[in-house]
C-alpha cells in the first residue's frame, strides 16, 4: 500500500486534510476566547508540542513569550476585534523545549449571523532564516554607522587641529581667525586658515583655502595642501610662484584638485602686501581712515586648473599702521538669496562699519553680521590681519 505522503510525492491526489496538515505554514483554529481547538501537523512539528497538550487546553497567547503575550493582549487581539483581520504581526513562540520560534502571524475573526465572534483562524510562518538575515543586516548597519562615526571623529580632529585660533603676534601686525561650520553639515569640510612668519621674520604670510568635497578625504587633502603651502611659502618665493608650486603639488593629491586659495604676504618693514587668489573670493582691505575696497588683482583659476607654463598673476598694495586685511572663504558671503557680488560688497560694508572695534571684536561682529539670521550651508573661515607699527 502506498503511503499518502508517497502518493503526493509521485503526483497522486491530494486531500483537503492533507493540504491542511502538510501546509508550509502553521494553522490554528481558536475559540473566541483564544483557546486552541484545532492545529495542523506543521505547527506541532515546528513547536514540538503534542496535539493533546494544546487542543481545548491552552490559549494561543499562552504559547507566546512574555513580550509577545503583552503585545497580543494590547494590540493583536483588540485590532482583530475591531478590524476582523490582522496581517503579518511579528511574534515569538516558545517551543515545548523552551527555545524560541520567530513567526509572522495572520489572524482572521469569523462572526455569526448576528455579528458575534464565532472563531479565530491563525496562520503562522516560520521566519527564523529571515530574522537571521535581518539581525545580520542590523549588525552590519550598526558596524557601518560606528565606522562612519569613527571616520568622522578622525576628520573632525584633523580639522580642529588645523583650525585653532592663530596666536601669531608682533609689533608689526596682529592676526585674528574665526571658523564656523555649516548648520546642516553631515560631514566635515575642507576649509582652513593659517598665518606664519616668512623668511625668518621679515614677512608674515596669511592664507585661507577651501578644498572641494566633504569628509575624511577633504580633511586629509586640506591638511596636505595647508602644510605644503606653509612649507613652500617660508622660503620667501612670493604669492605667484607659491601658487605655481602648489599646482604641481596637487598633481599627487587628487582630492585637492580645484581647491581655492588666497595667499598674501606682508613685508613688515616696507608695508608692501603681495597677494594672489586661485579661484577664491577677493581679499578686502579697510584703511585706518575708514575707507575700504575689494582687492581684485592677482586673480586666476583654482589650484590645478592653470595651463602648464602659464604664470599666475599677483597683486600688490602698500598698507600702513591701522589698516586691516580680510581673507575669507565663500561661506561668509554666499547665500541663495543674493548674488556673489552683493555678498562681496556686504563684506566690505560691514568691515568698514566695524573697523574701529578691537580686532577680535571686529572678527566676531563681522561673522555675526554676515551669518546670523540665515541658514549657513557651507563652512566659513575668516582671517583678519591688522598692520601695526614695526618701529614701536
């Protein structure tokens, strides 16, 4: 005689009873109070219970873990009464041996002609493998988030080390620097400022730059370009030649390509200020008498974007005691509701208005005037140099 299981395997007839008991999911029929009145073999095999232990003896909720029972009583059962159907509720069943079986449960409430609950049908799907995948994905996501936080922390540490307030002072000049990150930034940027002596203490070099991009790559590229610029500038080669050498340097630092830089060099003895800007906003000079202007000379393309053999131009002005020179990144002046030219003009207007304040107060007030009251979508660096009296 052919076993019914073998008969099905070889394509023989299937009975409703066989379809019920050998279904790829657990079937349960419950009384309105949740007592189990019928259960298929699949559910019994998955959970390890004997039918006699369940039928008429236990409620479905009693097979759930403690958390599952709470959810059943507070969500599943009330929703079933309200909607007559509940789909794909994740619950944990406790097997006969005490181990846990994760399942997705569907519930259907049957009512009699008078609308009163008659019976509840339950299907349960084993999601052990799916739960394993989900947990593995969750672990991978948490690991990725942790890695991202660690990378961000490294980038922020690097950026902070590069953006400490400059304390370089001399009777011939004073320097104040400020930095403000974008309010909505998700990653650190590549802005920097710097000030240092050149050719001994014959001159002071000041620079502000902006590396394209965000994150650890931009922060590392910023650090490399800033360090290279400082090292090259200290030999006293001047702004034009300096930017030319930085052009050559970024050929080995792809993430620094198209950076913008403004570099100025003050001869403390003569008051001669030479400057050059590679794709960067123009410097501002505010005279001691309260007049001011943008310095449009010495402009050329961003770093790495100049044709080989082409000389980068530089500008030169003479400054005197009490004059102030401002270098800044585009975050100070660019806004979606105004043009770049209007932003540059506003920097000049505020610098003139604030020029009689102490240098640090001027830097603070200028940042506040330009940035407060609006959404700042880019990092901002500001460097202000005040010319002193070298004979004092």
